[in-house]
C-alpha cells in the first residue's frame, strides 16, 4: 500500500468557522463564503430578474447585505435559508425599482384562461418549465415564484412589491392561467 502524499491545500472550513472569520471581516473568508453560496443563489436571483446581468447585480447587492448583517445572524443552522431570503427580497426590491421607472399596462383578461393541466406539466422537463416561467410577464412571475416556491403569503408579497394583497392574488391567478397556456402549447409541440 502506498500512502497518499500530503495535501498542500488546507481542509475546507466548516460553515461555523467560516462565519466566525467573516464576522472578523477577513476578506479571504468572505470570498470563500461568497464562492460557496454564489452558484445556487445566482440561480435563485435569475428566477426573479429579467436578465443575467440583473441577477448578478441583485446577487452582489444581496451579499453586501449578508456581510453587513452577518454580526447579527447568530444561528449557523439557518444560514442558507437566511441568505436565500435576502437574495429573494433583494431581487424583488430591484424589480420594484425597475418597475417604478416603467409605465404599466393591463395586458388582457387573463382570468378567462384555463387552469394548468398537471399531466401536461409532467410531460415537460424541469428546464422547459423554468423556461416557460421566465416567459411570464414580470408581475406574474414575481408573485408566482415567491408564493409557490418560497412559501410567501400574499401579505408578504404585497409588502415586498408595494401592491395590495388582492393585486398579489390576481397576479397569481394570471400567472397560473398564462402558465397553463404556455404549458399546453409546449406539450402540443412535443407531440409526434
């Protein structure tokens, strides 16, 4: 048997050790923490942003908040969920700032559209479903994702987007109905 050569790389720090070093404002630890969480958090931010550049901006802004608020975050076990919440709220805030600069239009009477067919959704891959969700208008997507994926209530979504709870509920209904139309079209295209 041959022994393994000694590794020149230091062993990976535990999350608790890394957070302790980040609380001491060590740049190397902050970079390591960022690198550890950036991939999945960018994917999360991308769900709420119209472009990859906007998602990257939201991610950077979210990590600034993470590092500023880190001394107050005491429970390491909840750290990933805490970061996720900051990323979602930061992305929603960025969307709201963009929305404030744009005129709004009522697109159609979407409440007359059919509900999604579960069997049709099952025929699509996860990537195809995500692509369809990205095609939804911002208002629909930004209510659908926090409500269905993150478990936010209409009150929380309304507060984050500065809209009424009834508007949040209406946007969710529109999102589901528009998604049903997109899913139906996508499954028709897949049929032989």
